[in-house]
């Protein structure tokens, strides 16, 4: 096995075609987060993105996108943003992980959403977790008929709330592929406010993530398209979602809504509208990503398994990184896995978020806080 290293944003057309071919040959790799376009976007907006290309008999047969820092610590491409990670390869291909890391100049490779199929990484896995997905089938008739057939338990309540929202604001309208960039900015603004309210890190406070969303919004390729969906009531947007799709998989990524209308359940309305429209547009799977959320339990048809861990080769940096990162991940997973711990932690974050929100002057600037 011969391995070459390339900058993700400069991968040539022939290698991109070979990568797309590997995606097409296995349903495990149909997710848009595994497409070269996503890796290239990370490279354009963040830097440090590389692709290891595995060659067999001179032919490119495998592709590992990753990020590398100056100490040789590697991470799956878009770690913290990507809900699917893998070495994308042709059927029957395997590899030696230590040889791969050496070729990449890595002492450690960290992942947290690795697809289950990746057997050569198996001995480095520290835990596996459910990742809910929604299998989609094209519906016959209109949205209401599809909803009643697909989700009879929640159809009545959801349709009632939609009708009430339509009466209060104006006729309901859903746009699956909205091309107005101003609506992407509205979504980011809503999502930032949600992060602050709930005490979470505001991802859109990081300029490179804003740049990445802007970049991916412009990508319109067969294996990767940035899709912005919006629910309108009258002329007013009430909920929006932005995420990537491949030909057959839509990744649920950033969803937010105008909190003024939270009692109408706009987030649930968005996911249901999006699922119905995506099915009509040829999508067969909606990947909702790892994590416990009530709406995911309502919508999922099954669960995939994803893994987290640290692939390493003998090196002092690898040992130090594992000693630092593994306890942090373990503590987080323990809290998330136990409702008796998760719910108080969630309340604490929301309290912190409300204090931060209230600690602002009339001009909108934050009141200085003691460090």
C-alpha cells in the first residue's frame, strides 16, 4: 500500500472522482460529511486539512481526510462539527493503522463519529454510541397525508399547531432549498442566541465556522450540496435549517427558530417538513447525529453506531494527548449517559446562559465580569 498526502482544498479532479466512486460503492460512505467537498471547505476556511490517499497497484482506493497541528496531533476532519467520519475506501481494502499514521506524520488520530465499518481502527475505540437516523420514503399526496402516514402519533398535534401559526401570522410556506443568503444569516443569528441562552459555546462566534457555512452554502455538486430550508408563516421566517446533503443522505446540522414562536414547536415542524421534502427530492436517509434529544426519539426509525477513540503509534505526544483528552471525554460521556446528571448540568448551563444574556447593557455590550 502506497500512501500520498495532499492538501484537502487542492485535491485534483481525478482524485475527487475516485473518492466519489468509493462513496458510491458502499452505503456506509454516502454521508455528505465524508465527501471531498466538505474536507475542501474545512481546508479553505480553517487550514491544516489534509487527505491521505491510499494507492493499490497505482490506483487510488482509499481517502482519509484529517486535520493536523504542528505537534503531529491529528483529528478527524471537522471534529466537533462533523457527524460522520471514516477512511472512505473501495470494497475489500484494508490498511495498517500505524503505517497510515506514520505516512500522515501523526502520533495520534482522534475521532468521535467514526462509522462502525472501520475495522482497522477497532482496537483504538474507547466507546460506541447510538446515532439516530430517519429512513425516508417518497410520499404520495400532500404533506398532511405523508405526516399522518409516517407519524400518526404526532401528526394531529403538529398539524394543529401549524394551522394555528398560519392563522396568527399568515399562510404557512416551506422552502426546502432556499437560496437567499440573508436567510442563512438569520439562521446563524438565531442559533447564536440559542447557544448563549443554553450556556453552550457559540459556534458562530468563530469566524471560520461562519466562513465555512457561507462556503458550503455555495457548493452545488452531485455528491455534496449545502441546503438551507426555511419555514415561513406569511412573509415571516419562523424556523430554518442548514446542512449538507449527498445524493441520498441529508445531514441534520444547524436548526434554529425565532424564540417568539417557540410554543408552536417550530423546530419539530421544520424537521418534519424537511423530511417530507427531502424524500420527494431523492434523499433516502436523514442523519440526525449522535446525541440525546427528545425530537430525535420521536422521529428516528433506527440507530447507527458511531465510535470515538484515539488511534496512536508509539510516541510521547500520543501518550500525553490520550492522558489529557480521554478523561475529559469520559466525564462528558458519563454526564450525557445519565439523566440524573445530565438534567442538572443542562439546567446549570441554561442558568449561566440567562445570566450572560441579562448581563448586557442597553447598547448590547456585555457588562464586564470578574474573572
